[in-house]
C-alpha cells in the first residue's frame, strides 16, 4: 500500500502584483495558471492576488499551512525594486530546487525570449509543498505549465511520500 493519496493534488496560485491587487487591472497570468493546473488534474481555486513583498510571504505560508501540494506564484520575479517574490519564497522554503528555476529560464531563452535570463524566480520545498516562481506574463505562465507538466507528478508524489518509479 502506498502513502501517496489518490485524490487530486491541491494547488494554490498566488499572483504578486501591486496593480492587480489594487484593482487597477485584471490578473491574467494567475487564471491562466489555474486553468493549466486544472487541465493537469490538480484541484485549484481562483488565484490569490496580493501586492508584492510581505503579502506574498504571508500567502505562501498560508498555502503551506493549509496543506497545498503545490504553490505557483506569478509576477514579482524581475529586477524592479518592488519585485520581491523570490525573497518572499526563500523566506518560506526549507530546501531549494534550483533545477526547476533553471529549466524555466532556459526554456524562455530557447523560445527566443532573451529577457528570460533576467527572471530571479526560485523553486523550493516547504515541508511537503513545492513552491515555484513563474514570471508574470501570460507567455511565461503558458510556457511554465509546459515545462512543469512532465515533472510535477513525480515531484508531488515524492513529496507525498512516494518512491522513485521502478
């Protein structure tokens, strides 16, 4: 018998955007990630939209405490002074998973988006929750889902207590 649950893994999407949180414009990358995660068989509600900085850290801690298997953030990974999502993430995770962030940046460059190397996004594990930062554009969100689709089942299985496939 496996320790891995049969239910769909629960995910949370956190959109880090001062302007979307203030109602100045609609969040578009968060809903795209939600739809993509649902298509991958995950249980996910509407995105949590917060200003960048400490509110991101609070949202991440809440998702981890609530038992989410996966948290994807969107936005706040660039070089602007208010882009603090990686720092908020590093304050929450116990262990980094650098290969995920590296794969997202490499994929952006491969797709002809040279500015992808400017993303400071990180990925890591907080308890049994995988946290991944995604850049805030819709293109980055779509591309991240494609990159993550093949690795998420194994990563989440391992975090839930599963073993390596035979």
